[in-house]
C-alpha cells in the first residue's frame, strides 16, 4: 500500500515538473505602477512612470476615499424602487471616488518565447479595460465584472522587456451600487506550447450520477494544427492526488473538442454538506514528446429542477437557503482577497446558508473555488441591465455587442465549479414588460444551454404580471421572483414550470445594535439618525420581513427556496436613506459592513442551521433613563418554547404560534418593563424539558476592550488577513452596547494594519487610517501578514480605557 502511494506521489511530482515546462502560469500581483487620470502616452513602453504609485494587485483605487456626497449626487427617479418623480440622491455608489480613468503599468517577467504561446487572463477589471503590450492595443473588454483573456503572442518582443499597460475608465451614473475601480481581481500570464489546451478549454461534466457510479466526461478544446496527430492521456485523481482512473487515446485534431469518458465506481458526491472534489488531468503527446498538461478541479453531482421534486441535488429535493452577495468586501472595497472571501462564506455557512447568489454580476474565480471547497451552492449571475437602461451609463451601452461574449466567458470560465447550480441571465430587467423582451430572454437562455446543457437558467423578476402576460416568465427553466410574496400563488398557477424560486427575498433593513420605539412593522421608515431598527420589522415599500418568505417555503411545496437580500451590507444603495447625507452603505445586510452579525443573523440561523441550536435575545439591556418604560424583548431560537425573566421575575413562558406570522418563528414578549439588571431566557425543547439558558446584563461604564481574531495563525504570503473584532466592555466584561469610543491601532512585527470598519452606514471615517470610533460598542480591524514568518503584535487603545494587546502567528 505504502509502495503504491509512493509511486503515485512520485508520478504526480514528475508530472507537475513536466507540466511546469509545458505550461506555466504566472500571477502578476507585484510590481505595478498606478496613476489616476487620462494620461497621454501612458501605453508606450518608454513612458516614464517613476513617479506613479507603486502597488500590488488586486487593487481598488477608490476605497481609500475620501467619502464625498458630491461624487455621486444624482437627481434621478429609481424606477426599480417604484419612484416616478426624480429626487436628489447621494451615496448611491458609496460616495467614493471611483469615477474617471486609471492607468496600470508593469513589466512582464522574462520568459523564453521560442515556439510558445502567451495569453493574458484578467479575472475582472473595473471597467472598460483597454489592454496594451509594448504600446499596441491587444484588446478591449468593457464589462467590469467579467473574466476575459487575450492571446498576446504576436505582441510580445522576443528580446528585452515587454511592458503591459491597462487603461480603465468608470463613467458617472454607470452603477446602482459601489462598483469599485481598477485591477481589483487577479491578472495572470499563461505560457503554453504551440499545441495546447486553450485557456478555459478543459471542461468536465458528469452526465450519469448515482451512488454506485458516475460517468465523467472530459472535453478539451485545443490550439493545434488541423489534422495534427496527438496522443491524449486522461486521468481522474482524488483530492490526495491518487490516480483513480486513466485512459489513453490516439487522435487527430480536427477543430472539434476531444472527449474522453470514464466511469468511476462509488463516487463521493459533491454537496454543501460534503463537498467532495476530484481533479481531471489531460496530457497531450506529440509522438513521444509531452506538449501540454492541463488540469481542472471538479465535483460529481446532479442538479435537477422539475414540478415533481422542485430543486433536487443528487436526487434529493431541498429548499435553497441562499443569500445574495454583492462583490465588495466592505472596508477592503472591491479588491478581492481570499481570506476575506473565505471569512464571508464561513459566516454564512455558520448561519446555515447553503447557497449564494452573485448579485448582480459574474463572480470571481477565487470565490467560486471557495464555494466548491466549503460547500455552498451558487446562482452565478451575469447582468443587472440588458438593453434598457437602469443607469444612464450602465451596461445598456454594451449589451447588443457584448452580451453573448459576456455570457460565453462567464460560462467557460466557471463551468467546472460543482458549486454553481444555476446561471442567472439577469436581474429585474425592464425588458420583462417590453415588447420583444421575451425574445431577448430566450436568446440569452439559449446561449447558456448551448454553452452548458447541464445547468438550469433563471432571472430575478419583479414585474411579475407583465412577465407572465408576455410569456417572458414561462420560457425560463427556473422562474425567479424578487419579493412580491403576494404574487407567488398567481405565478405558480399561471406558469408552466410548476415551481417558483425566491430569487431575491426580504430586503429587511436594520442597523446593528440600534433599537427604535415604539416597536412595530414599518415600510420605508426613516429616523433622524439615519439608522434602522434591529427589531427586524422594517422593510421597503417593495420588500418584506423574513417570515413572509418562510411561510411560503414552509406551506407551499412548490416554493423551492430563496436568496435573501443580502448576507452582508455593501457599499452604496443606502435605502431607505438614499436622500439623506451622510449614509453611504446599505442597511439590508444580515451582517453589517464589517461582517458583524446583526440580530437578524440569529433569526435566519434559528431556522436554517440544523446542526447547532440558536438562542439569542434582543435588545441589549442597558437603557439608562428608561427605567419603568416598556422595552419589548424578542428571542430568536430554534427551540419551540421559552420563559423570560427580568431580575428573576418571570415575564411568561411562551410558545411559537403557527397561526400568527410574527409569532410563528420568533418568541416575543411585548410588554416587558425595563429595570436594570439581568435579562434571562430559559428555552424548552419539544418534550418540555429545559434545553438552554442565556443571560444579558445591564452594562456599567466602559473600562476596557476585548479582542477576538477570526484567525490567530496567518500564512507568510503578504496577503493573508486576520479580522479582529473589538468590543468595548465594562469591568465585568459586559459589552457596552452604545459605546462610541475613538480607538487607535498599532500593528508591529510580521504584519501591518490593513483596514478598519465599524458597520455604521453613516460613518465618513476612512477605512485605511488606523483609527475609528466604535459603533454600538464594536468594530472590526484587519491585519495583513507580511512575507516573513514571526509574530504580529497588535495594540488597541482608546481614551480612558485600558489598552488591549494581542499576538498573531505568521507561518
Ligand atoms: C432589488 C434589486 C437589488 C436591490 C434591492 C434592494 O429590487 O434587485 O439590486 O436594489 O432591490 O431592496
């Protein structure tokens, strides 16, 4: 056994050495120069960029601000929000300076080019990218969210230096949210031999999936001379690089993708609960010479939707517990970072979510890799706009010429991710109610089917009646409804599919740690402090509370699940305060912009997380001056029943009540009279036995700080991150729930300060300066590992508080 493993390992090492010779990918993350402005001649190789800013990518030129309401002040009617009369809006795109031109330049690493092909691959560039090599334009890609690549072989000089320059431009009024700016995702160079698999050319599908066997179909599209004779060795490996299957075939390249089919017995199927992955590898030989080795990770799983089973993964019906995610990472802006993406996904998984929707655009490959590994299903979306404008300078300018190319790239780049279970061709496009809109939908869906016959296609629809009347909704694989819970039944009755997906749900608004009185449901409610209440009873004129979605999912077998708007707050779209300054980020998040859970997190967790119990009380219990006032108390729990006590005095033992919308999923004590002291809840299980208890105490004066890091050990790669939550506490260790204390941060040793965020949508403090006020007693600051191993020493200080230190390891 040992011997076999050693042989396998040796074989794998030998192959990777060979593959390094035949195919080489270089991640261009370092050594870039950056400058804002429309700079004449910046594409020329001899242009002097010495005074430009030296940066690494991923990079977002706008995230350091400053916030300024003039940047995105617009007088518009947001028709998606049902507005007909224009009004002045601020903060719609985050009030950050993303508009304008930015240039990036770098020198490409030297590489022997004789007989080689070179491609440059962008995982996304914001936006209207013009790519130049040695002063010559290589290509243009307008859509800022998509991945694209160009063959740059003819542009490279064989001798000397090759200079890459990228010009990006963001138009005003081009987005409904903060899009970010710059080379915010990785850029890679790929060198191959003349005969090779093309970029994104390897694809794996699993046409037959069962517990006993899976058919694995591996296809490869090549760059090769017509009629070239080749030998292909196709291999399937497990996650530990053990070879499971292998096949060899002689072929003649005739321009049609080569295909090999292998049968794997007793496959481990991919699912959110058990995300099993495999590797498919192809080696191409020209005679005895190995000319290319390409490989791709994949999963074995089957996705089906139909009227009988609804949404089915591996033959089992399940209701999707999904969240919509915008692409920005709060204080890091749009510049992606694997540790930050992973933290977001882990927070959602811990809540019990099993899916994400990449609203409203193409995801990054890194995010999809993480979804594969962690086990999150994905609705991968493409467009927020087709031909009809939502924003004056939005994607509508490019739709006619680019929509097909954009969809093709989305699918070719991402088709091997088992996490992706459906494509979305749009979100709330006005074409739903326009003549010919259904023909566009059909065309886009057909493109998806042509490129990938294995996944269903959806659209998020908000104009339900129109979309039903003109057959727009009927032609979709998956009819997705955004909000409009009152139209679900009609849509189900009138549409042929026999099921409905909540493609976008809830849009409940709240600010972490903010509680408003009197407590009652509101729509479009605003308060003078530009915050929303965390009793989770406030939504928009078009949206609803979580319970309204859950009632549908629980009572109607044909509702196949939901994607809640949104998992995290994001920059821009500060509804219901889009006419109020300052407010520059959203209130929709289940977590705030810093990634800190709001109360709503525990409401979803109580319903979604089947692995662990939830017992959460709100509000906090520190209300000086409100002694004797009524402070309603809510408990979010999966237990059916609980008793509440204030300083030992029972406030009643209550059960969830399926007959009342709000009492079906929450436990509410609406008449609790506030007295400082201890609020305690005792939860009972189905058998009436005490299951768990939780206490909240009235806090005293702030005296100190508590630090907790999401990760205490980082990798010495110069990019890894730790997110450290800081809480202001009293002498007993209670959170001071309204503390607004200015803090400062010092980071020494093998790392540096990266950013800080307190989750307050009205804060104009910059994210990149190591000081910030806590918001309702908390904030999160981010520390980045250096490239050297050692310790990171962190110190957090605030006036009249005991400073707190923490050490992290970098390995
Ligand atoms: C939806 C839209 C989202 C977001 C949301 C806010 O209609 O699809 O992008 O704007 O409203 O509630």
